[in-house]
């Protein structure tokens, strides 16, 4: 019993690392996406709401994964004959995130390390890593996150000193707009993590992993926003706001940013690998996909975050509402079927008695 409990806890913690690493990418660690979706004054209630929404979303997808047996089975359960269409949509969205991670690596190379190289060395190296390691499945994603996530969390936690108290709810921002942006942010991140979360649910991960990851994400959001807030208005216009804010810790931050980008990059590439693995020429297909992602990343991190992320959030919210509806509908159907079996069993027993 104790051994099984420890094994379950270890599995949940590993899954929490994967969920955390899936969300904490270039836009998160750098603060670029956070300053777009959260108000800098009075942000704490919105961060708490985002954490609760992510917990609910992760919990929902873990339940669906456990019920159906994984990512593709969940899509078939939720969308039926239209599952192939939604799988394409999710794959396209994941490709956009992969491109934004590669763009983030370029931004780190230029701003974090002060490089004037015209060739994007970091993103090119990341594409090579993805090409050779992405075919290892969900286990490889877990190992990458297990190795890199602790460094990310420790670095952000160390920035928590001198925490800025900005708990006023209104704080100069329109509350309705802030609420909409928070819902979009949570919807985007949970939606993009769906393939990894559902497959983790199928492997036995439960609600503790959803709670742990959501709490860690919420804590890190609040710390990063606090640091950027103290840095002033100039931090908001930077491509990497947190890099500007930490100043002398720029080199360490840049390394941490690379870790965050790699965890999200591999998690986001995971659904694409599902298509690649079914092709006849796997290596050639993977090379073409990597090349296309590398080309799309030339748009730059700031442009992708500004124009594409809100659209992904809208798609994510719609997707999660449909998933919740189907799960509730499935539970009602299961209860009805169970009652029918009990009635038939009772009639059978009654008939035998006669």
C-alpha cells in the first residue's frame, strides 16, 4: 500500500513538472506574455484566478485522459467524427508555440548574451535537438522537464525577495478587460498542454499534479510581475521585460530562459510528432516540419505574442468548454447505463426466484 502510494506521488510530481514546463516558456520566463495578459498594478487577484482556472483545466483534461485512454482517444470522445479536424487545429497551434520558442531563443541570444551574430545559433541548435530527441515520446518530455524545471523554479523563487504589495483589485486597469485577458491566458495554456495532459492522465496522474503545477505557475507569475513592476515603465517596452528588470543577473537569467524555452518547445512539439510518426518517411517529415518552424520563428517573439497568443486563448476556451460539456454528458450517460444494468439484474434475480 505504502509503496503504491509513493509510486503514485512520484508520478504526480513528475507530471506536475511536465505541466509547469509546458507553460513556462519564452513568453512566460521573459515576462513578455505576462505583461500583455495581466495588469501590473492590482495583479494578485487575477493571478489567483489564473491559477484556479489552470487547475480546473488541467484537472478536466487529466480526467478525460484517464477516462478515454489518452490524447487521441479524448479527441474522438469529445468531437466524434470531427476529431481529425480538431487534431489539426491543435497541431497548428502547437506549431505556432514551437516557432515562438525558437524566436525566444534568438531574443535571448541577442539581448541576454549581447551577441551580434546574424545567424540565430540558439534556435538552430534547438531545432537540431528537436530533430533527434522528439521521437522518444512522452517519457522524453518528462525527463527533459524533470532536469530543467527545478532550475527555472529556483531562479524565479530567489527573485521573490522584496515582494511588491499590489493587491488592490482595480489598480488603474478596467476589471472586465483584465478578467477577459486572464481567461484567455489560462485557456491558451491549458489548451496547448492538452496532448501532454491527456496522455499523463492515461498513465495514472491525478488531481495532485494539477494542483501542484497550477500553484507553482501562479507563484511564478506573481513574482515575475512584481519584479517587472519595480523596474518601471522601461521594462514594459523591452522584448524581454524580466531581463531588463534583473539587470546584473542577466547572464543567469538568460540561461534560465533557455531552460524554460526548451521545456515548452519539446512539450509543444509532442502533438506534431504524432503526425510525423505515422508518415512513411519519418526523418524527412520531421526535417521539413523543423525547417518550417524555424522559418516561421523569424517573425520574432514580440509579434507572435502580441497577435497570435490572444487568438490561441479564444480557441482554447471554446475547446475546454466543449470538453467539460462532453465529460458531464458522459457521466450522465454512464449513470443512466449503470441504473439500467441494476434494473435488468434485479429483474433477472426476480425471474429466477419465480
